[in-house]
C-alpha cells in the first residue's frame, strides 16, 4: 500500500492510534502502541504532523539500497529492542546466544513498518495494526527474525519460478478462565467452554453462537477470513481453517490468528490454548499446513496432474519426507510438541507420506486444478508459522532441485516399522537440526545456531523442573 492509501484508510476507518509488532522465535507477537505522529516518523521522514488525527500527511518512503544482494534500509524506521531474540517465551534472559545479551547491552534493532500488513482492529475501534520487519544497524535484514527467514526462502523459490501457496488450520481449546484464575488454580481443574466429546457439533456451536460469530465476523474484518470453523472432539475445542494465500500473507494470517483468538476470547471471559497437548487424556491440537506450488503468474497449480501426482509434487513430497527429521524443531518447537506425536493420536510418529492418509506425516491430496495440495500433518498448534512454512517450502524445493525420488506410499504409518523415525523429544531433534547441512544452506549459520540455542535453553529449563507426574509418582512411595 502507498502512504496515500494508508492515509485514506485511516480516515475511512477512524484510526487515531497504531499498534506495531514483530514476532519472536516462539511466534509470540511483541509490540507497542504508538501515536500517529510516531507512526509517521517511523514510516518515513519529514512528515507534516498538522493533518487531522484520523489521517496521515504525505510522507516519503525510506530509501533502499542493495548490500551483498540483500535490501538494506538507510533511512526511516524506528528502534525496537533486540531483547525479543534474547529471552524466552517467559521473558527469562537466555544465557547461550551470541546475537544479543549483556555482552552487547541489548541494543535496538531497526524496525521498518510493512505497510501492506495494515489491519484495522475491529475489537479495538480506532486502532490500526502493522507488522514490523527487523534490520541490523547496517541495514541488513536480521537473519534470526522469523519473517525475514521466510522471506529469504520465498525469494529462493521465486528465483526458480515457483510461487508458493499455504493455508493453516488450527485446533485450539477454550476455557472459562482468566489469566488470574489459571494461576490461582495452578493450571489444574480448569472449566472448559463446554463439556464432553462432541466433534462437528452444530448444537455446541449454536450454544456458543456469540463467540462463534465473533470469531467468524471479526476475523474476516481483521483480514483473516476463515474457510471453516467447527467443534472438534473434546471439551471446548474448535478447529479453524484459514483461507489459502501466498506464503508470506498466509504466515501473517496464521501468526496473527492466534493473537486475535486470544484477544477475542478474553472479551468473552475465555482463555484459549494452542498447546500441542494440554491433557494426557485428550487429543492433541494440530496446526496442519496445506501447501502447493504454482507458476509465477499463479495461473497453474504445478502439483496438479490429470492422473495421479505431478512430477513436481512427487519431488516436493520426497523432499519433505527426506528432511523432516532434521528440520523437526521448526515443526515441533516445544517440549510439549512431542507429547502429541505418539501412536494412535492422529499425529505422525515417523517421516512418511500417503495418499489422503491421516496417519502419515505428509498427506498428498489429489484433486482439481485448484485443490491439489500437500498437507503437513506433523505440525501442531504450537508452531511459529513463519518457521514451519519456511522449513516446509525449503524441504520441498530441495526435493525438486535434487530430483529426490518419492518412496512408496504408506498405508498405516503406525505400523511402518521401516520408516525413518522422528525424534522423540526436543533435545534429540535440536541436535540433529544443528548438524543439518541442508538447514545451514537454506537458513544460514546464524539462524541455525541461534534457533538451536533457544531450543537447547528450552530443554534445560524442562530438565531442571519438577513435574506433577514426578510428585505423584515418587513423593510418598519412593
């Protein structure tokens, strides 16, 4: 969007405050509210500030210049603390990363506003949201920033004349709890939105029509239209399918979806969770990624063939199957992720593929010229969509470039004893990721080392924790 278009949209939408944010390594949106004057200053330079509070003055865009093949910013932007890459999901400072820390003083990165991400927030009238892209002081995109990583992978795909489409679908659980009551209860004995196992229930959705219609209508206004929304099997669980889009827009929508559902849920006195597995007694929460490759003009689905799977689709799937085990931390990023990937849970346990098969890690879905696609079933609702989509696209393109042969399709992946096993925990997955030549070629040493360090930190925090299971098992009896 141009600045003139933004000015007109601000006037039409009655915008008089702006929220800016960037996603961290765990897919958490970190941001702040700023005034219109600050927004104008950050979005360009020399902007007049005498315009009405609901409109923008005319301002110039920052000048760009190429540095070593990458676009660098040498004017405009704003400071944004790089501590978001130096702490964990609980704001505890990491002790094992080189990018930032006490040794650097936690300086500001340069944040540049992506005007195309403009969204008026329907549940916060008068507020606009924009996403930020982060750069170092030399003007180069930060290699560890999730959005920058996905952009680099997309650029590589487009250099090969491939245009990627993605769509995320999430399962998530609502509880009649607040941030305070969750902690007062110690995250135990929580009250779900509705009781019982009632998948695809029209009755349950109707009983909670205020929430359901809010999700559908408000998300559409927020530029995250849903293709479908229904109850899943479990107390208070829903599944939402987000409409397909180009890779970056799809990742933006998938990442913002979780934030939006949390904000909308709070307005109904509810707290949702996107944990991969919140209860040992209930199904896990998927975050499946549907994907396809198109020609550069987005006219032809390169996965579609009149009979069977196209050669491009076969090599793409073969790349996924080949590299899933070494990219697993980008698909299963938390300690909890690995509680979901166990036999008989509708989640994969090995690197397999099948035709319309929900036991495999990769599900090939043949269809029409528009609908033929691949579904990544390994991913849970706890993904960082930018990282998971970048890993999927990179693995698929690597399969095409190397003409990797597609192994035989699997029928029941839970009985496929010869299939390559996936890591059973985050520690093993991280070690393999750190040793992956493919990951380093696609994502760069700086990203691989930084991300592996953040996952290693996560493992160490868990290793020193005393769990409820240990207390119940050993406290009295040992």
